[in-house]
C-alpha cells in the first residue's frame, strides 16, 4: 500500500516542471520534513549492494568517480 502511494507521488513529480520540484524540495528542507540520509547509512547500503551483486572493483571505482562528479 505504501509502495503504491510512493509510486503515485513519484509519477506526479515527474509531471511537474523542474522549477516546481526544486521549490517543493526547498520547502521540505526548510520545514524539516526531509532529512538527507546519513553518510554511514549510504555507505552501509552501498557495501550491501556491492557484496550481494559481487561487483568488481573497477565498476565500483567508476561509480564512485561518477558520484563525486555530480553536484
């Protein structure tokens, strides 16, 4: 049920212009309704995915490089 609601929300966001999405995110941050994930949670999740999928180190290095290039 919650997954269906989330999918509907995401579909609605896709219909909005980028400026509206940016404004919405800004309001969520200012209101304290959204908190970005902690680095330790991200790291734990990435370690799990790498181990589960047995990804080679070259792919992991490329992914890290790509992520660092995003701003």
